[in-house]
């Protein structure tokens, strides 16, 4: 789950994005143009010449994963997707302050990657493999690698004691359900 705050409004957002390790302290992130709030936040930070502080929470409960998949028009910019997760859980989602960037992270995450989205830098998603493809998508196909991925400079990685690596890699029934429930709500 990627978590960021809009540089002008202070509005927070949590969404799932395709990430790829590019180096020892660099990740690429793919923002579907016009589809996700954090992409709009990165664009605004870039217009302001600022880095966008971001946290990536890995290994969170299913309600948070489902809440993070909601997108416009169901959840317009400014809507708190963590409220959806809190409603599903029956209690608010607890956040903690990151150690190295001015950002929050999911308190019960197994791992948290703290970093900054760098303005005016785009990278080739498959720059290390040169396959021409990205990771498998939830409908079952492997899409082309993007040459327009933004770059995250990693500042810190923290984790729980004896963390469990949990993630969702498509295509899988889990991935389809995570995307399908919010899509049904939009329809």
C-alpha cells in the first residue's frame, strides 16, 4: 500500500501501485495516468519542484488492501480510503509516523519502506531485465514495461519482529477479488 499526502491540500491517500526494485535504494513506481490519487499528488509535487514523501506498507490486513483498491468515481480525490478499511474492520486503521520522511504508515504492516518520489525523473521499468515486460497483471496477461515510471529514493526500511512477507502477485483469485469488490461499488 502506498500512502502519501497532497502537497497543497494535506489530503491523504492510500493506493496499490506496481513497484519494481531498480537498485539498492531505488524503486520504480507506475502511476496509471489519471486513475490514482497518488499519481496526481506526485504530479503536483513535481510542479512545485518538491519531492513527494511516501510510505509503502507491505503485509497489511485484507480490509486495508480492499480499501486501497477503491478509486474514482467511488472515492474522488480527498476521500479517505482508510475509512472504507476502518468500516470493514469495525475500528479505525492505526497510523504511525515514519522515521525518515514526513509521512505516515500503516501501524500493523509487516514491512514499511519510507522514501521520496523524485520530481522530473522517469525510469524504464525493466531496465535491469530488458525483457520488455512488466509483472503479470490481475486479468492474467503480462503488460509491456513502462518507460515512464517515477523513481522512489528509499530512505529506510523497517519491519516487525519476525515479519512475514505477504504480497499479492497477479494473476490470482486474491488479486481479482481485491480489484473486483471496489469496481462493483463503482458500477
